[in-house]
């Protein structure tokens, strides 16, 4: 220790030779006078040089390590402000780049596939990522052809009557043996709202079935308030269990009619103000426009709540093997049975399309993009049908070209 204390060191930067006993005090004074703008990086480098030199001289680096750890190296205030401004500038650039990246990924999401997901895809027979809405390309098969290669041709669009006829043939007792099966329809939607980067959220809707059929659900009982005789008669013909006006309101207020016997309470707009005395009696069943239980089309209103079907439009979540598409949505509904007349099934199908179009954004002209009817998974191929409410530009252009050729 005595030998080391008497050592004389030469520090870089023009620092004079000083003894180690007064190193701490004199070094700070010298740095303050001659090295005002000495940066911390240079100080750390000098510290490492001194420690390495001391290790070479006698292995007494612990003394200098303790000595320099207690030293306070100061820089100028102007340099500190410059560093603070630099940090702020870099942070602004970082946040701006982060926002640009998030916006880019929102518009074009990148799906990262893990090794486990790749193994699950291979187990399902999927070798590459697929789209929820595959690109419809190719030409339509000729009407005279009974067989065609689906790889070279796009899937044909059938009228609803022809598609029902095909299903009846497949589910004949001699084949799949389910001649009175429930006919289901699958709809696909374009959920773009008309504004860039904005999409319609998934929604639920009660759809009226104009022609009822057995689907394993009990029919609901409906009570209707209507002031005019015409509206009351229409509601009765549509299937309302009880219809009345101001007399019915008085009977309910006096307790002569029990509300518990009815699943839904509907009302015409012309009698809505007269129902205020029943607010405390009806409570949650009180007719409201926001609930869809008040309207002018009594036939549709009664059919909706007596034979209506709850349809859920959903957006598929992240599924292995499929690219994420925020504009894609789908729903399934039942529209009849195979033994029903084609006209009755078509009325239910049109009712479904019209009610789904009510949820369409104003700027979105192609809300429903695809419709397929099927029965169950035993028949893998679904019959794609066409209607004027379905946005299908490929098929529409094909019909125009075909008409121009025959003209």
C-alpha cells in the first residue's frame, strides 16, 4: 500500500503528475479547469486504461476501482441539454415510426406461423395459408355440359328452384334417405363501411319466416295492440294470439288479461301513446321502437316474433391456415324443408336477404356477396344460388355478355 501510494501516474488529457493520496481532490479541480467538456465515454475509457495499468503493475486494481467509483465526473450544462434534446428527438422519430408500422399492419396484417401451427396445418392437409373469400376466376361452364373440371371453370350459379331440385335428388330415399330435411342457407358479407380502414361489426338480427315450418323450436305467442280495424285484422291473419285496442288496455290494467301467457307484446305506432298506463305492468315487455316491437307493417312484425329466426352474423376469429380478413363475415339460417313448395321456400329466402340488407352501410352497395344452400355435411358440395340482392359482378357481367351475344 505504501509503495502504491507513492506512485506517480500520468493521466491523458494534459493532467499533471500527482500523488495518489491527493488524487481525488486535485483531479476534480484539474478536470474542472482544463477538461470542462470531457464526456463520460472518455472518462470511462480512461478509467479502464488506469485499471489495466494497475493490474500490470501489481494487481492492485481494487484500490483504483474504489477510488474512481467515488469520483463524480461532471459535464457542462450545455452538453446535458443537448443530450436531452437528442433523446427527445429520437423518441419522436421512434413513436412516429411505431404508428406507421401499426397502421401498415392494420391495413395489411401479417400472420406469423409457428412450428406448432404448421404441424396442425399439415395434419389438416393444408400446405399454405388460405383466404376466407377465395378469388372467383375462370369461365362459367356451358349450359349443355353435365360434367366439367372445377379447376378450369368457376362454380355455376343456379336459380333457387334448380338448386332445391338437386338437393331433393341427393336426399332421395334411394340415396341419402332424408327427403324432408331442413334446407339451410349460408350467406357471406362484405363488412366494409365505405370509409377506408373501417368495417362493420358483427351483429344479430331477428328475421321473419313468412312461411313457418318445423325446426325444433316452439312457436311463440304474441299479443298485439292496434287501434285501427285493418291493422288488427292483419295481425290476426299473421298469427297473433290476441289483438285489441283501448278495450284490451283497460282489461290488462284491471287484471282481466294475464301478460304471463304471452312471449312478446307488439304495438302499432298509432296506439303507442295510449299504452303509458301499462308501463308498470308490462315492464320489460313494453313495446319500444329500439327493440323492434313497434311498427306499421303488422304482418311482418307478427311473423318476426312468432315464427322469426335469430340469425347471428359472425366474423371468424384467428383460425390456423387462414389469413385474417376483417371485411369477411358469414351467417347460416334455415329457410324451409325439402317437401315444402319452392314458392314458400323462396319467400323465406327473400325475406332473409331483405332483412340482412337492412344492416348494410349506405355506401356499401355489395353487402351480400355469396349465397349457398345445403342440407348437412354429408353432401360436401353446396349449391351456389343467385339473386338480385346478391352482389356478384362476375356472374352479372357473364349474363350481359351472354345476352349481347344472343341479341
